C-alpha cells in the first residue's frame, strides 16, 4: 500500500473492469468485478467479505484488533444495469471513455479504491473502503446489509457521479400499490357490475391532484404511475379487481412522508386517495441530507475549489446508497467524476475530470484529521 497509480495506469485497469458484465443476472461477474478491485489494494489490509441475497460485498481497512468506527468511509458500487454487448467493450474518444458503468460508477470506484491504497497507511485516522455489488437493485444486500452488521463512520463519500459537485440531498422512496375491488359483469351490461379499474383511476386522479406530474425539475414529492394491472384477459368483462403501482419520490421537507412511520404514511395516503382502494406500502426508504455547514462538507468543498471547480451543492431526485448510511446517522455526500448517458446506450465518463477528482479527494482526506 501507499504507491500512487497514475491516471493512465488507472484507465488501463478501468478497461478491464468495464469489460466485466457485472449485472444482477451474472453473479460470477459480480464476484469478478469485486475481486479485480480488491486485487489492486495489495497485501497488508483487512478485507471483510459479506454476502446477502446472493450479492457479495467487501469492507477494507488497515489491520486493527477489531473493526473501527471509520473517520471517513469511501463507498463504491461495482454493479451495472444490463447493456448491449458492445457496451462492455470500452472505447475512448478524446476525453470520453464510453462503456456501460463508465460514469455510473466504475471509474470513480477505482479512484476511491486507489485513494484508499495510497493513504490508508499514512492517515492519522481509520479509513474504510466499502465495495458493493447491488446498488442498482436498491443497495439492500450491500451497503444496507453492512450497516445492519454494524459498519459505522463519522462521514462517508459515495462515489456516484456528480461532476465534482457535492450531492448533499436526495429524495426518499415510497413504492405503493393501490388495490380496488369491484364486481364482475358482462361487458355489454356494465350497469350490472362495478368496474374496479374506474375505482382505481378515480383514486389515482385524487392523488395526482395533490402531486401533479411536473413538466420540469421540482424539489417536491412526485408520483409516477408505473402500471395499472388487472387479472382480466377478456375484453367483454367488467373487471372485478385492479391494481396500480406508484413510484413516489419525496424530499426531506415533505412531512407526509419524511420522518413518518410506515403505518402513518399508509394512513396519509388513504386520506388522499379515498376509501375505495386499499393502500399497501411495498418499500419505504428515507431521504438523505448532509449538513452543508459541517466541517467535512466544507473541507471537501475547499478541496474541490482548489482544483478550480465551484464545488456547488446538488440535490438529486434519484436515490443512492447514501440513504442507507444516513438512516443510521452517517453523514454522506455523493461525490464523483463527470460524464453523461447514465443507463443509456452512449454512457461515458469525462476523463478530463478524473485528475482533479483524485487530487481533490486526496486533499480532503489529508485535511480531515480527527
């Protein structure tokens, strides 16, 4: 440990890592991606391996009598969403490195791993490296599982792409199923039945009246009507049962969701949609917020500004593993390189930001003494 790898060497390793099809459907590839990154760290480190739901993860730190509470925890995920075969053949065009996972977030993951390799032995505090392989599926078997096993830190950097900005807030998630029950009848005689789909649509309309679909980015709760389903396959039948699936994203300011118990959220939604439908809360994850005035956030911002970047604060409408850390009181900031095309056919990492990112990260880690 301690030897610095230059950016060109990092990118050579990145080509190998990006070629690994580390999707949920390929558990062997998840292990391969994890082992590739762990292999960069060399001897003289403690590697705790975890497994949950068939997903491997690891926690790395310098040897100690017992696992410490980390002053800083570096968090990276190595799994990606499925892509076409050509997306797992990395290619460079100028400062752009195209591949599935280049921006989200394998290149940044390598930068975090190498920062650990270079500095863990010289920092006057315990530094941790958390490598997980299920963030794209929600992070429950990686970061959340490790947190449940007692992993703790005073501050965390989650390497999600941010263009060297600091993501200090992200929305929480409420996955909801609405179920309406009516009465079946022949489709030619609808007055003899009670159409469950119509009951459901009226309930959804009441919810969308409170949370209308935005036409531009807004920092408030949003409701995505993801599906309306019925078991009926015949067109000439009045449906007796129907379900709607909703993806609700909410900021810390929305007191209908934030800081509430699951049964309180269900009660609030029942009040909104009315008594004609049943409400089930399938997933309920908290929002994430870091104190922008904290010493760590200010030190990270100063480190970014020393590289000539503004170090602005961002709010993200999507969720990341930072919410699992924040849920147990670990302040977390998402901080990564730049790029574009996340989850799309032309995803790329902006390599012009890689050097400044690595230097800012190093400067921050050296600045935050206990």
